[in-house]
């Protein structure tokens, strides 16, 4: 299942493929159901969540990404991420690859900067 970002893959909007949880609650994708403690003084296993669903407009994220890229190239808007962010992401991928190849942990600081 997917979040529906690519129509080539099966999409079941009521079935979640991602669940993100933190200290203040959680959100599911693609249903956008959430549970939260925001605004509550007590957070515990025994305190009930506030629950709901986030309403989002459906757009084609691949088309939106391309539109944003074109606007950046034309100088109409700033990139959402920096070149440094992209570089750091590549370092993470390099560390993952080296770790998979060697079976050892790899520290980002040990990679060529």
C-alpha cells in the first residue's frame, strides 16, 4: 500500500501504510487520522487522546514537486531544502551503503566531507 502519491501503485485511503508517533500524539498516513495530547496537562497511558482527522486537499505530489522545481529554476521561489541538506542526505546514504557492505556501523563524521 502507498499514500497515493503515485497512481501506478495500489492505494487504499482507509488503510494506513505509515504511523508516526511522538510524545504529544500520532498521525496516520494516508487516512490522516490523529490522536493527540496537545493542550492537555497530563499525558499518560491512562489519559484519553483527543482524536480526529486532518482534512487535506488531494494533489499529485509528483506534479507539485516538478512545479516547484521549475519555479526554483526560474528564480520565482526559493528551494524547500538547501544544497547542504541534499549533500548531508547523500552522506547518510553512503553510510548506509558502507554499513551494509561491511556489516559494521559507520559514523557520518568518518566519511569524507
